C-alpha cells in the first residue's frame, strides 16, 4: 500500500512537472512572437524556429534536472538512515532512468508550444505592435 501511494505521488509530481514545463515554454514562446515573426519574414525556416524554441526549453530542463539530481542526492543521503535494509543512498540506475524520463517528458511537453511558434504568420506577428 505504501509503494502504491509513493508511485501515485510520483506520477502526480511528473504530471505537475509536465504542466509546468508546458506553461513556461508556452509563455516564453508567446513573448517572443514578434521576434519569431521577424525571423520568419526574413526567411527563417519553420524547422529552425522550432529548433530555437526547443533548444531554449531543453537548456532550462537540463539545468532543472541537474539541480534536481543534486538535491535528490542530498536528500537521499539524509533519508537512508530511515530506511531499513538499504546500505547505499546512491543508485546510479535509478538516477539515470529518472533523469532520462524527465528529459523525454519535458521534450514532449515543449514540442507543442514550439510547433505553435513555428506556425506563426509573419504578418500577424509584425502587425501586433
């Protein structure tokens, strides 16, 4: 029962992370609509605009995952004394898999706002001022 509760709590945390990444990337892409419109008007390909937005999001997610791994290492070192039968606080497979899962989920979450930014009509974005 405890493992089911912990799994549910982890899934809820993952859902919140996805919604947060989506919201931040969507807001950042909407703030840069004028810049994207200028780039598109000057001849930028949709693929390059998509890559620009995704690259920005991947950098933010990479920094967040790095900080999260360091924080998890610190907390797991403190919590290992509460767990019976665990000799080590560091499990490289778990940390690697969770980091890869977070990066993959964040990449999927940031693709939708990036796709919308790449579909911006240059004339609409330039007329916004």
